[in-house]
C-alpha cells in the first residue's frame, strides 16, 4: 500500500503583528512537502540548511537532494554535534560561510536538528542582515515538543546557558515524526520527560494516554507519535500565544526544572536534561503535594508515569540534598536567593495566584523529599 503522509496544522497567533502568524505542520512522512511550503511562503534566493554532522548523515543529505531536485538554491552547512556548538564562535563561522555563498536579505534559514541546531540556526537567522526568515525542522522529540516552538533563539556563554540570544519567530515549523526512528533510546526518553511535563502543565487527556499505554509510546509508532507531538505543540502554542516574550506565564513550562536544572548542574551534566527534569518533576510534585498545593494522589501518578517510561525519579546516590538546594538558590530563576517553583494544582493545571506562576516552598520540606530515597 502506498505510504500516505498524514498531517495536521496548529496555528500560532501572537498578538502584536500579523506577520507573526505561522503554522506548525505536524505529520508522519511530510518532509517532501517542504519545497512546496517554502515556495508558498517566500521567494528565497539562497536557502541555508543548517544541521549537525550526525543529523546530516541520517537526514541532511536527503533533504538537500530533495530541495535541489525541486530547483531550490540550497546549501548544507553542518556544525559538530552537541551543546558545545551552541556558541558565538560557531555562529560567526556560519555567518561567514553564508556571506561567502552570497547570502543576502532574501535568504532563508532551515534548522534541521535537535534543540541545539534550532537555537543556534534560529539565532543566526535573527541577526543575519538584521533578521531573515527561518523554518525549524526538529528531529529530536525534545525539539518537536519544546525548542522548535516559541521563537526563543540563543547561544551559550561560558557564564551560562542561553545568555546571548533573541526572540525570532519562525515563519513555519515542519515537524515530521518519522525523524524519531533514528533517535537513540536515551535521547528519545529524554524527550518523553518534556512530554510528561507538558501533559502535567496543560493536557490531562495526554497524561491519561501516557498512563494507559506507555508501551505504544515507547514503540514510537508514527500515528502515536503524531498524536503525542501535536498535543504537546498545542499546549506550548497556547502558552506562547499568551506570553510571547516570556514575561510571566511561560514560567509554568518550568515545572520540574528548578530542581532539575540544579541537579543537571550539580552532576556536571552526567544526567541528560530530560533525566534531570524527570527527577525534578518527581521531587517537586511530592513537595507540592506535601505543601497541599497539588491535589492528593497526583504526585504518585506523576512518579508512576515517569517510571513506566523508563525515567529516573529519585535523587542519585551520593548526591547531597543540601548541596542541590544550594545550587538551586544560585540559579538565575531564584529571586534574591529565594528558590521558586512552577507547581501543578492538579494534573493538567498549573497553580496561579494573581499574576504569579512560581512559588517558594519551605526548605525543610524540599530537603525532606530530596532525602527520601525509597
Ligand atoms: N528555544 C527553546 O525554547 C528551547 C527549549 C528547550 C530546549 N532548548 C535547547 O535545546 C537543546 C537541547 O536539544 P536536544 O535535546 O534536541 O539536543 P541536541 O540538538 O544536541 O540533539 C541531541 C543529539 O541527538 C542527535 N540527533 C538529533 N536528531 C536526531 C535524529 N533524528 N536521529 C539521530 N540522532 C539525532 C544530535 O546530533 C545530538 O547528538 C539545548 O541547547 C536547550 O537549551 C531550547
Ligand atoms: Zn526542559
């Protein structure tokens, strides 16, 4: 039977100007629609397909051939894989190459890769000739459900992550879940951690599906992936539409990230981001339940789903609870040394009081959940 690509559209409408309206195309096998999408959106004279060398091997060459067959003037630019490429020097090298290749104001940047490539290439697009259009084509689960949507672009600085960057909304997002087939198990599970977070933040039905059929999800069946990715995109789009410039509400997406970031930092990146966030969510949910912010019984459901998806939920052995809390206190999200948390009220709904979306918790309570290793 011929393979019929399926897709659906999620529209993003930001309040400020009409040209910040774009669509997230989510589908299985929809990559061949890219040349048509590009033609319909803009007459680009140069197309720069930015990727990393892993993704180039799996998918980059195919996409370049697809664009060229369609008569589009595309160039493939690959950077080494990993967070270390998300820095100013690599951005400058890409820009030099783009200028050498004749890139002008009518260039289009395509970001083919995970969150690292989306952030880096998005920031290149944000400043090249004072801003050219870009289309993220996310290839990791994390990038599909999080990094590719929302217009935050950045590079890291030795003093911290994402310290240099810009808001630059894409003109479209093309998400083909078939890319997930080549992703390694650890990266895939890491992305699932953000899926659990998104479900807790704003989609109780998605959470129910994760609870009922973890094995379907772990099998990466394209249909299941499409449902899961599009549900997450809808939640993220809803939050971004309400807070395009990250001035308050977007903080709800940081559930699990206060302790998660502290752990990630503390263990010098021995845990993947997703693993650290999974532990962060389990601990913050337990603390929120003990503080009577989260409905009784919900923390147990969150922990059980994470475990079924093969994610860790306990502080690793040998890690001192007091030092994790100390690291959280030094994080940029802390306010005058007060550690703040984005906490659910129940699964699918975050706590909000007036305009505040993050809350302090008593240290002794957080230390007690951090110390619980059973
Ligand atoms: N802008 C935002 O709103 C936002 C949100 C969340 C995270 N981020 C950023 O995202 C980055 C992390 O993203 P990530 O986890 O996707 O990491 P990543 O981009 O480094 O990708 C992880 C690894 O998977 C490989 N890979 C990617 N797609 C593949 C595929 N289909 N098949 C095989 N291998 C593949 C990559 O080469 C890399 O080695 C961080 O820099 C983080 O700051 C940004
Ligand atoms: Zn995250």
